[in-house]
């Protein structure tokens, strides 16, 4: 008698609840996620391949900011720009909506989130705006993204959040607490510049504060906003200056828990070309270089992680989205351009009809 057909075999697995889960490989390995805007003003999250070609689009109800890719399932969460009230969970096989997350009453999202190593939990940066406390929301990604709690972020105004793996294989969360207090009734107004104090907080997955970096008094108005993690666990951070225009203070730094921070290009006059604004930050794959983009300055600057020296500056209008590749970096712009930077040389890959937003998120 002939053996069971493949269709019958799969049907049997489905009936038994044993069907294999979809993975990113089912999509042919898309490379990146980015929020964007269409020419007629609609907002979306898009999936891109390594050449910048758009593979799927998912409509968003308002402007997006960043996204988080599930470590194994072909799912992504698109976060609203702060102060945001939505985070869309998307099936990246077709761009379809799976669910929409809404923060608890009195909270809003701050634009970023990250999954736990096994993908069972999603962590989101949030503002408990009535008292100004930074919170990390916790969602059960194995049970329909049910809200299961939150804990303190370690400061005010948590923005970016990353999963860090230490050299000994331990995991923790790194949070960029920008230090800026806001309230939805005041839009994006900064309410506490006289007292703001940004920090970089290291939290256990359970919420215990394990380490914290607070910069010196001169840097108090340099809001720590965006993060990158090297393969060895070094944290790169990008800042946004909230003081008087024209200050030539560093915008990118490096840190490891228990050590003093290292600020890049401290005495280089080209710092002023960033216009006080670090939009995205990324390491090269080998961790030897770190790059920051500035849409306000229209530049990307690449620094050497060993010497701290500024190696290259590349000019590109409205550049912000950024990630490291095997041969350098890939960047996106608000004009829809996708380009690579290698050894200080900019190579244009293509242009979309979409205006790309701040971040280019690599898919695992």
C-alpha cells in the first residue's frame, strides 16, 4: 500500500498541533525593516531585501519609528513615534496585521522595543507620564502578546532598548534613558531641561538594575537616545544635545559595564557637522568601527573604536537609517535612497518612492 501523501502528513501534524512553525527562512531571508511614508502622506512599515528592494508593506495608523524582529518567527512589531499609543504586530510573510498593542492607561510608547533571546517576551520602552517615570513594559509573545507587567527603566524618558549578551553568555537589557520628561498634553515639548539627567541602564530580564552609566556634568544635556551592541557586548550609544546650538561635544560613545565610558572624536572640529544630533548608531560587523548618522547635519561619521579617531565623514541629505553589513554599512534617507558606505565611499543602491524614517532594523 502506498505511503501517506505529503498533504496528508501535514494535515495529520496540524490536527495533532505539531505542524512546524513558520520561520524567517520561509520569506527568503528578508534583511531589514523600516518605517516610512508614502508620497501621499500615508505611514507604513516595510520589509526590504539586501539591495533595498521593498518586499512587503504594512499600513500604520500614524508615523512609525522603529521595529523589533522576532528572533525566529517571521513576525515584527512596529512602534509608533513617541508619544505613541500603538505597536502593530505584523506577519512578515504578507504584511498582514496579527494584533495591535496598546499601552496601559497613563502610559505611552517611546518608539522602541526588543524581544527576549527565546522570543517568548517583548520588552517596550514606555513613559508613565503622570509622574514622569520611565517603564519597561512586558508582553507575553507566546500568548498573543498579552500584557503581563512592567518595571522601572532606571531613569526618565527611556527611548532605545537592546538585548546585550555578555562575553560569558549572560543576557541583559540595555536602556537609553534620555532624561527628558514629556507629557502627551504638551506634545513633544521637553519639560525638565533644568534638571534632566540621562543615563545608560543595564537591567536583568527580570528588571533588576545591574549597572548604570551617568555622564559628567558637562554632558548632562546630551540625551542618550540610541544604541548598538557589538558582538563582544560593547555598547555604542548616540546622543542628542539639548543645550545651546554650536557646542562641539561628542555625540557617540562606547561603554562596557563596570568601566568608564569612551567618547569618540572628542577634539575633532567635524563634530559640529552632526548639528548636535545622533539619529542612528551601528557597529561594523567586526566591531572595529562605529558610525553615527545625523539627518540634521546630513552626514554619517565613522570612528575607530580603538583610537576614538574620526576616520571618515560622508555627506548625504536627510540620512538616518543605518545598520552594519559584512562589508561596511547600509544607510537610508528621507528621500527614499538606500546606499552603502565602505571605507568612507558612498555607493548608491537604489531609490524607493518611500521616505524612510529614522531606523533600519536588521532581521536576525
